[in-house]
C-alpha cells in the first residue's frame, strides 16, 4: 500500500503556544535574541527600557535600524519565519522574535518603519487570543506615528526615530526578577559581554538611560594581561576546512578581593565562544581535566561563523554549544597545551620552598590511603598525560615530595597527598584537586591557621593528622560535586568563609 501524506496535521494552537513559552530561554537571553534582530538591521543605537506599568513589568526594545516593510514584518511575527538571513547575520533560525518574546510575555507588539516609507506598520501577537480561538492569529496593520510616540514616552525612551523598530512586551508573566533596577543592572552586564565586539566597533546600547560598556572576559586592555595566542586555526568539517579565530590569555591576579570583584573564579575560567562576533557561551570547558583553582586566570576566546553552526551545535536560542566530538577533539588539541602551561605557571608561582615546610603529613596520608576501601572518594578521572607528568616529577623531585615507600604487588597506591603552596595570607586555607585517583590538598603556608596552629603543633602527629583528616573530608566533599556547578560553587564559598573566619580569629 502506498501512503500519501495529504492529511492535515496542524498542531493544537492553544496547547502548542503554551508549551512553547517554556522552551529555551532565560529572561536576559530572550531580550538579547531580540537585540540580535536590531544588530542585523544595521542599528547604530539600541535602547532598552525595563519599567513598571500598572504594577507589571514591561519591556521596550527600540532601534534606529533599517526597519521592516509590511511583508518582512509579517514574516518576522511567524514561528519559523522564512525571512532570508545573510550568512553573517546573528539570527538564522526564523524563531528569535516570536519564541524569545513568548518566553517573557503574553502580548508582543512590533512597530516598524522602513527607511523608504513614511508609515509605521504594526503587528501584534497575543497568546490569550490564540488560546481562546485555538488558532494561530495575529493583528496586523498601519498605525499613526503619535501612537508610537506614546509608547516610547511610556517607556521613557530618548531615542528619536526617523525609521527603525519598536518591540513592546506587555502582560509579562514570566519575569524572573520584578525589581527593574536589579534586572536592568544584570542586563547591562550581560549585554556588555555578549556584544563587546559590536560595542567596540561603534554600536551604542542603552538600558534605562545608561550606556552599556563593553566587558572583555580576556581583559585584553588591562595591564598585566599576557596574550599567549591571537591567531586562527582550521576545523575540519564534512564540507571542508573552516577557520576559527583563537585567542588565549593569562589574566592578572588582582588579589583575593580584586579577583572576587572581577569574577576571577572557577565558573568563569575557560573558553568564551562567539558566533559572528556575538558571545553564545561563557566559561565553556571542553577539557578532560576538571576545572580547578589553578586555571582561574585562564581565558580563551574562539570565534566562528554561521557556517559552523551544525558542527558547533548552535541552537535557536543561542545559549551554549554542543559541538560534535570531532570538533571538541580538534579544539582540545589546540588548547590543552596552553592549559598545561597555565597550571605549571601556577605551581611555579606558589610552590613552597624547603624552609617554609615545617609540618609533615605523612602519617595522615598513610592512614587515609590505608582506609581507602571504606572512604567516600571523588569520582576518579584519568587525566590525559598523568603518566608523563609523573615521570617528569621523578626526574626533578621538589622539596615537598616525599620518598615512596615500597609496597607489595597488588597493594593499592596512595589516594591522598598533601602539598604546600604560597597563596598569600588573604588566600584560602587550602585548595583541593585531582591527579588521576589521588586527591591532592595544597595547604596555604601563608594562612594564619597554618602559621599559628599547624606550625606550632608540628611535632604532635596525632593533632596534625586529625586536622588533615578534617581537611581531606572537606576536600572530597567538594571534589565529588565538581560536575555540578551550583553545588561546587556552594562548597567553594564554604571553604572561602571558613578561611576568612579563621584568618580573622587568628590575626
């Protein structure tokens, strides 16, 4: 039997539109997807207003771009618009305006005036109307310029428009923060980082009357930043080679307070991914080795065109990437040697000398390793190059390395090692990380607790071991949550507070 695909299969409009409102965006990424349309329209200025009207949050996104003619606006309001996009455009999927606005509000009104016309066009999508009629309906027509002026005045927009587009989002029932001042502040930061390349090239972004400043996570213009790479490399794709711009930076150490203020921490280390110069992923981590404090100053940036969308796994919301394994492997081959260099720099800068090491942790290491079968441990991850690093260490033993004790064949090796680092008196008490199956705890020899307690009781093995057991247990708890960013950050904050309070109490 030959089947013919002639039967209508139109989705239930009311249920579909309600479900679609929960897909793909947070509030800020939704607004930025609308800003993408303004950038694509050649806008010199994009002004955003976040304000209360009738006790509800509303948004205006206004640009002085080329505007849209009737048919273009008609298509822009459709789900899956077939409006043609150039390869260099930020939009591509024909979903941005509709789905982004739906994720925030139930009513979207778009006013637009093209450069070659004297009349404003308007299109309105109202989900309540779609649900009530159970059909994909919209309002469409011409509107008087005085009505547009009234909308701009309501949102306190200063931009004067000879042409351009106004997007008005109302009935906003999915706003994550109704405090418009806080919302606007967060939005400015997100815009400044996401569109930094465009701002540096002249685009003016304004939020609630305040200009957005470009925020560069690589700190390229900051004194002390070391640019290790500013070049490009090829990624092999099924269709041939595509060029990817690559930048690698070792950013400055601003001290404990400065690093906290600048966000120099575990969540922000890593690779910043830009598509057509617009950031779509921050702190991406493609490496086999987990994120660790040694890499806090490591920042990389890769920039590619829409020709790599499929290979890099870009979706319509432009939030994050899911590259093919081949692409990940090619990126890792370029970046992993740089990551190794960052770690070696960190170790060289922090490693304590022999005269600074006054405390032995050998007893604790033996007891912890002896009870390995009973202890909760971090999930073991074999780090690429472990064997090589181990051989290198055996050639160049440092003062903190202890001689290996002979063991019978088949006996499990050590699962714990304590090191000593210089991390300043203002630094954390200790830092944990993994080397293969070994949990490494680096004590900060500059911290008052080390100087005032561990050094004073250096000869009391039972006391030192008890403290080591406690710190090891904290370390394991932290390392076990390394794959969950929220839990990991909570435990890192706990370690920071512990270190801070001990510093104050012992100073």
